[in-house]
C-alpha cells in the first residue's frame, strides 16, 4: 500500500489523537520546518484559534513525521479540518538526521488576530510536544501561549481532548497550564 509522509505540528503530535482518526500510521521521527514559526491564529468555528505556521526567517516549527496509508487521508483530512480552514500543501522539512525532504502538511487559510486557543487545545499540543521529545525550549514557548478556558464543559471536542490526554497518561498537562 502506498503511504504519504506527513508533517504534524499541532494536536496530532499526540500519538493517541492521530491514531484515533488514522489507525495504521507509522511514526517516522522528529523534523523541523525551517524559516517558519508556530502561531495560534487559525480561525476556528468554535470561536477559538488553532495552530498555524507562518514565514519567519531563522525560526523553526518543530514537529513529527508520520507515514500515512493513502486510504487514510479522507479521515486525516476530516481530522485536520480541510473543510474548516486548512489546506493540504507540500513543505520542505529537515528530519532529525539531517537532509531535506518534501512532505505533506496542512496550512491554515483563515487567520485572525488576538483570539487565543482553548486550554484543552493547547494542552493537546503541549502534551504531544512532550510525548514526542521536541526541544525543551520549544515546549516552554508553547506553554507560554496565552489561552482561555473553554466555558462549554460539554463541548464534544473538549471532552474528546480530555479523554485522549487521559489515555496518553498526560491529563496533568491541562492543569499545569493554569499555573
């Protein structure tokens, strides 16, 4: 079966989240998207912001490479929100071992300013970065991202995120952000 190499930099860093939507993905390793920075300004239908990347010379977005079976892409597109403001694109990343490879990523289309992510969303990203062993300084920058607590305690996405954090043994990440 044909696979496509995919670079994730947001909540799909958390293995349990990606496997929930795309069983059969294979972890390849860490990588960085050079001359870009991670931002939380992708407009979301739930009124919060999500991850995006933008050009920033000398900076890098850290993430993970996965091999995704081609038949799993409809599920991945749904999980990534291609109907809600993300577009598939090809980017050049630097894998941990060096070199440059062209891989698939999802780029935000709709952006806004001064709208923070929800606490549970940021916790997914931070937990995934920790789980994947991304650089500590990068994780600390993620942890410093301003966020808001989600008032809707029954929001389906929030409930699912908390369950995934629990499953990953990282339920404490959400509480640690509030400090």
